[in-house]
C-alpha cells in the first residue's frame, strides 16, 4: 500500500484477502465501549497525577520585605519566612 510505484502496490482484492481483513470484527457498540473505558482510565490517571503534584508542592512561603534606608538611598531586601 505504501510503495511509491503504483505497479508494486497491492490491489484492493489482495488487501481484502489478507488475513488481517479476515475473521471477526468489532461492532460499533464494542468500539464505543472500549474507548469509553479507556477514557475513564485516562481520567483516573490524570486525577492521580494531579493529586500527587498537589501533594509534592511546598506550601506557599510568605515573603518578607525589608527596606533599608541609608541617607537618600533605599535598599530593598526580600526574604522568605
């Protein structure tokens, strides 16, 4: 199918006769249910990752600003308590 030369590509009849195209096929209902289940699993994984990330973040630290005045100049120092 992906051959660059059209003469070397498989025909539609060859593709239909291939073992992959033979046998059982999932119904639309089965496919929709499979995707719904996968979506639920992904949502659960994302929720777990968000909880882990929230637990690993340090609590907000309070900033303390100190202004030091020497003459007419002001020096600002910001530290975290």
